[in-house]
């Protein structure tokens, strides 16, 4: 080991070692104060790598002038991997299948094993099937285990079969809040022969909101399940050296403005700035005003503003939060001492010395109450302007509920949910919502019975402090009863609307609205019957639920009438800042967190009763519709050809096609290919569960690929949903059926044409796996979202980008053409010829988006997983 830059520091009378990148910089005529904190963390890791392997010196040298070297790559290996069950199950299914294949090829099956600590939190499977009543929590848990026994038995097998894997059982909380409150280490320690080495905690997760931990000073981001598997198996990944956008924060939030309003504003402004694929780093005099809970709310939304991460450096707020959440006092002191010794402790006196690619000024005094929607989280709407969104003439809807008959107008709310990691980790937001509920209940206000209300906190700490503050009864009275600890409405696990509402909507195209304290509101995401979805803070969710409509100006309009006949306004319900702060001080302390997490790994009775088989390989059940051995390793053939002679267009799409569109995680309809498959296997519609719950079965997921009810294929402009034209017969059919039909045709494969931001949204591995299994060889788009581009390459699918100013429309491509494709990895280019039905041809160049040194190797191996199998067998 090269120990030239290995230095020592002392913490609590104990000596530690660290790699001093500042000494390395000094040797190269530079100083650490000029570098963003995120670049410093990358630099420290590369210096540590280079001490054992000289090949990383080249990557390290590129960081000296990082803002001029965005065409160069940086090596990265996260110290730990975070999984949730939707994406974690298919990742572990792949590892189980890889074990089988390695054994089949004569290798050691146990070589397929996590190389770094892996935490899987089961939080995505609980659905809001019961709500608005005292039994909702127990009812939903019972149904959760009834629906997911196969998956959970598989996970219990994986827990005993794989080393370095820890599983947090269901009904403890949302992955990112548990990571923030319990799992995140901030720094790692490693015993060495001559001392204890200290270095930064870094993490990648199979959920795009892994960035939430950036609020605690931990550098991390979301990756696709495929990339996470590579990290779990010890692979070093590469990505282009990012631009770093600095956001200078000043001022204080005004009264009435919340961390959610701030996060939505940041999302709007940074989307406009175009930070896709970039690091965002926050600094400035206003930083000290933001608690870690506030910072985490902003950092959580990084995928929504398009950034790889939204990082807040370590400071006093970090250590205060660590102490509050019950972290070991010695560890907290070590974090502070190490961060100060190695230049990772925030130093406001050097703000003007740090260089950023771009700087955005954010004045907190200008933040106003806001929402975002109706289809994208970056579309900011001021509170007072929301009413104007519902002035257009729309047909009304009459709903006969048990208590009364309602005549609804455009803007009427079908779902009001306090949910998601974004906001439920923030005590100020949750307590404010509770106080609003208390005042409303005391005044005799009630939520209209057609509104489905729910409360799904991110951890048990939330219910603990709401209960301690005496606010739970009032939330319950308004219908915001606890429905589960997990990611519910925000990912489409909202359950059905009220039965009377569903019935009334069955013969109507009435645009029912929804409001939730989440981070995603893409079309069709939270519920198939909800058309307009707005993101809002938990307090505003309660307020709009009381009003029963979004067609209201809460700044000026009354949201209800008190028992005494007086009009009630939002300002009458909103607690003053002192009330909320007093509650935080009185009811939230380290004991609350310690108590909430003392049994986090123990599991409940449902979990503990599940049987588990103690063996290193998994017994696949051919009858299972949840868990199936994936087919990715059958042929193990290399992709050596750079020529495709005939490709047909499977789908032609516009801008902002999300991974929700490509690989839905919600409702499975009976008439969909996936629904028809499940029916053929004897599964009743009431047992369909969701796409997310069945991600361990490729037969279901490939049928669900490009099957979202809101996707618009331009090949079938008059029909919304997963349909296409099968060109040999010019027949309209489902995308899955067309893909199957093409397998019998003399074609080299299929392609997808798309617009800007293809693959934006959650880090869904099946968005890439699904198109791979459908026979897609290439996606030609105007631009790609970072994670999805990476996933496509890792599955052996070519990501091709139109040249600037070009797209399918400008080139006159309607999708009926026969395509020929030749690509050259060395020149990062591909030549495409589209032959039209009349014999004319359109020739154009595209950029081959192999963005890292390993992309070509992944593609040649037909994906990263076959590549790893080959390497393990060779070992």
C-alpha cells in the first residue's frame, strides 16, 4: 500500500488514520478550499483506491481540473447498498439465478455474494386497502402478508443464504427515513494492521430517492437494480466527472412557508437550470437555518429536479441530528473530528473560494406556500393560483354517499394522503398537520365522505411523537388513521377509491383529483381513476381534504363552516411557529428514536411465522407467479456484431416518457397481458396484487412493460395505453403481443423512438429488463435520464441519441420504416438508415451513449450480469 498520504488524527484519546487528499492536492499545487465537498469525497475515495492500485491515479489526476474534464470518468464504489423490496426482490432473484449458473458452469456458487454491507427494507408492499378507520393498520398488514407470502419467504431465504445482507422486516417504515434515522453511518471505520482507518460513508440504492441521505452529509444516489447488483458484487462503477451546481442559500423561511414549499421551489428552479446528471451542493449563510429534516426534504427531491444528488455538507446540524436520533455518542464525536481533520466539515468562511460549475442564489425569504402538478413534480403552482387551474368547463359528477349526495365539480378530491419519505421524516411538517387537524376537529369540521384519506408515516417515530403530543385522535377523527408504515400512495399502492366514487366514475370521464405529500405525481401513478395529482405539504393535504376540492384559494376562501356557523379559513387552523417548536422540544428526543428502533430487525408475528429453508441455493417453484428464475443467463452469448440489418419500431413516443410509463408498479388490470397471464395461471383478480409486488417474475413484468394505461404510443394516436401497430400486417395489438409476433418474423429485433428525457423517474430496473425481453435492441431518443441510460447498457440495449436539433419528427420518421443500424463504440456513433414503405430512405447519425469505460464491456457481454458470471467462473 502507498502510505504517503496516510495521516493520523486523534478522537477521544484514540488515534485514527485517514487518507489526506489535501496533502495530495498540495503536492499538485492546489488547495482543498477550491473544491466542492462532493468532489473532495470522490477525491478521498480515489486516493484510497490508488494506494492499492495505481490504475486509479489517472482518475485522480482528472479531478484536479474536474470542471474541465467532464468527458473523463471517475471510479466509484459505494461503501454500502440500500434496497427496497420492489427493486430488492428482483436483484436478489438475479443473484440466486447467478449462483445456479456459476455452479452449472463449474464455479463456486458462494462467490455470488454481497461484497459490501447491504440493507433491504421491506416497505413497498403495503397497500391502502383499508383506510379511515381504527382497524386500517391491522387490516392492511394482514392483507399484505396474505398477498406477499411467496416474496417474503424468498427474502427470508436470502437473509440466511447471503452474507452481508440485513433485512428490515415489513411495517417498520420507509427505506429512506429508516436510512436517515438509523442506518446511515456518515463515516466508516476499518481495522488495519497498523491502526483504524476512517473514511466517508457512501451509498447507492435501488430507489431514486436514496439521495435523501445527502441531507445528512452522506454522498449517495439512486441506481438501477442492475447497477446495484454490480455494486453488491464488488464491481467498481464509472461515471463521467459531473458538473457541480452550487446553490447559495440565504435568509429565513417566512411564517407559513414550509420545507415542502422550499423543496418544490428548488425542484422547479433546478429543473429550469437543467441539472440532469449533475451534482448539486448547497451552501451559504442560510444553511444553518435548515435542520437535517428540512435538508433531507430537499435532498430527497433530487430525482425530481434531475440531479444525481443534492448534497449538504457535514456541520453542527448534522451532529445535532445524529445525537437526537440516538446514534452512539462516541461515533458522533468521531464523525465531527474526522470531518474537521479531512476538510469535509462545512466552513462558511471559504464559500467564496470554492469553485462551482454554476451557482444559483436562493433567498429563503421569497419562498411562498406552493404545490406542484398536475403531472410533474417540477411544475410549481403558488397556493393562491391553484384555483385558476380548475376554471375550465368540465362535466360535473353526482355521487351518492351513505351520509349525503354530493354534486362534485372539477377539482374534487378522490385521494388525500399524508405519505412518502419526502415529508413524513420532517417533524415540523407532521406536527403542523396534526395541529391543523386538532383545531379543525374542535371546530366541528369534517372531511367529505367521498375523499379517501390516509396516513402512512416513514417510521414509527412519527406516530410516537404525534401520539405523545396528543394529536393522533384528531387526525383519526378526520380520517387520517394510520394505514401502514411504508411507501403507499406515492408509488401507486393507494388502493381503490371509495366504492361509491368508483361506481360513479365507471360511466364518466370526470377528472377526479388527488393531493398527497409525496414526490411523484406522474400520470396514472397514484390511482388509475385520478387524473390531476398535486404534491403538497402534509398541512396542506389536511386542509384540502377538509375542503374536499382543489378548486379553492386557501389564502382567501373558507375551507369549511364551524359548528357555530362561522366560516373557517386556513389561517384560523394554522398553528404559530412557537406552538410547533415547543412540541418538537417537548415530545421528540433521543429516547423516542432509540425506543422506536430497538426491535427494528425483530419482525412482527406475521413475519416470524413464515418458514425458511436453510440452504445456499433457492428451490424455484415453477408454479409461482411471484418468483421465477430469470432467463437472462440462458445463452451466455457475447454480442459481437455491430450491425443490425432489419429492425422494426415497437413504439414511438414523445417527451418525458417515465419509468412509470415503461414499467408500471401499480394496478394490474384484468384485460392487460399481465392480467390475462395471471388469470391463465388460476390467479383471481382480487389476488393480482401489483406489478411492483410481482417484480420477481419476468413473465408478469415483461407483459407489463410499456403497458401503462396513460402511455401514448404515437403509432396508435387514437388509443391510449400499451398498444402498437404490428407492421407486417398493420394490425393494432398490445405491445407485448406485437413483440411476441415479431419473434416469428425475419427481423433482427425492435427499436423504440422517443423524445426528450426518456426514462425519467424512479430507478426501475424492469424498465430496461422488460424492453430487453421484448426484443428491443436499441432506443433512439433526444435525451436520456441518467439512471435509465445506464440500465439500458447494463442489459445490453443500445442507447442512441439524436444529433442536436434532430428528432423523429424533423427527420420525417413515422415508425413504419425498416431500420438498418451500424454502430462503432470507439467513435461513440451509430449510423441509422430508415427505409420507408415507398422505398425512399432517410439516413442519419446518432450518438452512441456509452458514457463510461465499462459500457462497451457490458454491452459485449450481453449485459453486466453475464459478464460477472464469466468473471466469477474464471476466478
